[in-house]
């Protein structure tokens, strides 16, 4: 059966949130949309969270993704910033779940590695690779848009196995089940 699905990728943020939407049909990837949700002009954190939910709710209704992928928060020194970022990520996940769209998380390093082959790549290198892959015109000023797109592509290349499913797919029992001919006798 030919794979046919739409994936929404999210790069969470509290000032700018990036998103990318791809269509996967067989081995062909098509970019449907990518962009950012501007949050910097909103006065309060609850206002930002509401904007995130409302905009993602709209994108989900418009594009009807089958799956959502989101960048997992990295560890920072500023605890308040991390809390706010975690809330933004949580609201994005809630928007997905409110439409029964399953989600998965990927580390920033893993996303970069999926796109460029190196987990230490810059945002600019990721954007250039995606520009070549999807043949879009100019690279956007705010690279959060291409970061969101990268999350969706990483999810596809990872076959939906991110941070939540890692333990399921990498357990010893799973390995033995998937490799019956490799048992020692």
C-alpha cells in the first residue's frame, strides 16, 4: 500500500513559532505550506498561548494532518524561559490532540541530522537543504519557518519513531522480534 499522509511540523517558541506542512505520497514529499506564528506583540503569556492554540487549530482544520511532529525543548539555563517554552509546546500538543492527531517529539540535534546529515548543522544549513529539497524561492527571514518544515521532514524520515516511541522500538524484545534469524543457538 502506498503511504499517503500529511505531516504538520512545529518549532515551538514564545516569540515566534515555526510550522511546516508536508504531504507524503509514496516516496514523494511535497511541501504544502510553511511559515511562522508571530507572538512578540502580544502583551501576556496567556495571550500568546491562546494565539498558538487558535492558529494551530486553524492550520489543522485547513490541512487535516494525519500526524504532528514537534521539536523537543532543549535544556537552557533560564528556568523561566524553559517553563514558558514548555507551555507553548504543551498548547501546540493540545491543539493536535483536540483533533485526534497523534504527535511525536524530536530533539533539535536529531532534526538537523535528518536534514543535513550532521546534528551540529546551523539553522542556515538546514534552510538551504530544505530549499533544495522543496524548490521554494527565497529562504525566509525568520528561520523558524524552515525549522518547522525540518521537524515534519525528520518525522517522515524517522518513520514516526521519536522520543516517545524510542523505548518501544529500541527495546531488546523488539529487536529479537524484528530479527528472528539473528538469535544465537
